[in-house]
C-alpha cells in the first residue's frame, strides 16, 4: 500500500482552526493491487523552532580565529499519534479499491498561533504514515494553520488613551537654537486590521531650527529567544535574544519652519495582516508599538518616543466595531467548542456588520439566562412560586395568622411565677380572661389550682392569689409595658400608709 495516489482532506476548506478546536479529516487511499503492511497511522504535531547564527573572533598566536555559534530552541505543543488500521506489529493486507479512514484531533486550548518569522516559526502539521512490513514507510503531510483569537475587550489596557509629550532643546556650538514641543494623542490603545487610528498631532516649534518632518509609525517587534544547552561561563549562561523590528505603517508630516505651530488630524489605517497570540510560546515574543520620530534639520539628532499598542481580532465594543476584517476569508469558519472563547459571530462574521457588538467577556452574559429563574410550572424551584412577600406554609417561619400552642412554652421548673406574690414590690402580670394559659378553674376566683394541670404554676403545688373584686387588672405605672391610659393601681395597704 502506498500514498502516492492518496490524499488528506480536512473538514475546514482553508485548513485553519482556532486553538481548542477539533480537527477532523480523513485519509483517502486508492490502490489497484493487494498491499501488505503493519499499520496506518496519522500524527498531529505542533512545535516551535528558533535558530540563528553569530560569529565571534578570538586572537590566537597573533592571528584572529573566527567561529560560528548556533543559537536554537525547540518546544512541542502537541504530538499525538493514532492508528487507523493495524498496529506496531503484525501484518495486514488490503485488496484493490478505494479506502477512507476518518480521524480527529483536538488542539490544546492554550496553544500559540501559527507563525512564520525570519529566525523562527510555529507550525502544526498532520502526517499520515503507512508502516510497511517489507518495505520503507511512506508518508504524506498536510499543514494546519492555527489562529488564537485576541479579544481587545479582555485587556483593560486597550481602552486607555495614548498620550505622548515630547520636548527637545536644540544647541549648536553651545548656543541655544530654541526648542520644540510635540504632542501626540490616540483615543484608545487597541485596534483591529481594517480599523482607522485617528491621531492628533500638535507641534510648537519655539526656535530657529526647522523640523524636516515628524514620522508616525506602527512598529512590529519580534524577539527570538534561544537556550544553548552547552553554555559555559565564557559565552554566558543567559538565554540569547535576537530582536527584529519592522515598520508596518509610516506617515510623515512636515516640514515645520522655526517659530511656527502646526496641528494635524491624521488617519492611520491598520493594514490587512495576520494577528498572532504567542503568549503560549516561550521562545518567540511579538509586540506592536506606536512610535513618533522628530527629524530636525542640520546637525541635530532625531528624537524618538513610543507606546505599546495592541492589535487584535475582536474589536472594542462600541468603537469602530462595524468594519470588516480584510482577511475574513482566511479565518476559521466556526469557533472552538471552548466556552471561554467568543461565539462565531464575535469574530469577523461573513455578513455585515463584520464587527458585532459582543459582550466584554465573550461566551458569557452579565445577566442570567431566561430559564434560570423558576416559574409556576416548576414545582422544585428555589424561589417561591407566588408573588406574596410572605413565605409559604412549608416555611420555617409561622404563617400569616399564627396561633399559640396549647402547651405553655415556659419551663415547668422553675415555675414562671414566683411562689410568694404578697410583696407589693413585685409586679406580676396576671393572665386575663382571654389568655390561653388561663385554666378553666382559674376563671373562678374561689377555685384552687390543680397541681397536675398544664396551667401556669401547675405541678408545683402553688396556689395563685385571688384578684380583688371590681379591680381592673393592669400593670403598675412603673412597668414599661403599661398603656398610657391605664389607671393607677389601688391597694388598701398603701392608702392607709398615705
């Protein structure tokens, strides 16, 4: 069995997937005779490779000797193999005909995006291998492009404005020639391809030196990092770094003659370019910067300043979010299964508007879903089904019209009322005729308390005092529970003392 007439097909027409997505495909083989082999397998491999060289000289016996130093680094993100037919041992045979073998792989959630640079790359590829029993293995490869979405709404820095203030004093032969003040303002710090960066440029030339031009640049900075396993104290144990800087966009304004002021509003369009999220790679770092360069005339040196700027795939909500991505056709057709990523419509959709209005956190909403609150047809809802502010009858709280129990809630021992009530200083509150604690025998002033009854004082062997005839039962004025209109308590003993 050979792969000369075979092919690998993926379910993505452009072979592009988001990180965390599942890659599905099939291996198609067409053969015209019987083939013998051990097995057929496919392997998905994702890796980063960095390499560059430097030359160093060393003087030996009065002669310079040059040597080349290799700087390289490598790391893997996925290396998964699955057998479609057979295995590592034994023999299999197939007859003439057409055969299709489906397969699928899931990309890691945090794998970096595919990247091709001058001194390093990040690549993903699927390789199909026929493990021949009596002949050499045959292979067929296909590249897989991985895109990691960059949502500007998830980085608070992207909403911050950019302000650059520059001041330069010019001197020639120790004589001052004046100064120049330049102010540059941008509304936000995060943009997407196809959007326009509005730049406010103000120049106040307070001297005799003419400013040839002021350059506004969008810079792309790529840093390659390598680790030499054979590093020694001579060549250093620290990782080697190689930086590459490219100008993506450049706009010039000027000249500005001496002792003049100039104001501009410049629109810098972000060109169609790939957006990379390389946060999962430790050997390749990529950043963008907005750079301002002042170029004075004569022997004066240039003045530069820059600020970090973020280029993403999902724009800020409410800021130029109706602009189509120029590279929409090169993006995956669907979003990954991972819930933390935004849905498909949060990237550059095919229909207008290309930049929708997603929430600040894709895949989630600050409000609960419609079915998160119970309704009347859900008996096990955690919230009461009625709109009444009072709890239902099954609640641990009493109902709207609670009734006191027949048994007194007070303890039987000690009794709730003292045994001696002749002291006028004690101010007991006698139960009224309507009190549920008043036994039927107590309603008769001449009756005695049954010691075995459940009435207050029952079981304690205590007799309650009788109420004076024709004397209202009310607390003394000193009681905090006395009513404002309650009459004063009359006692014959107190009257005689007075």
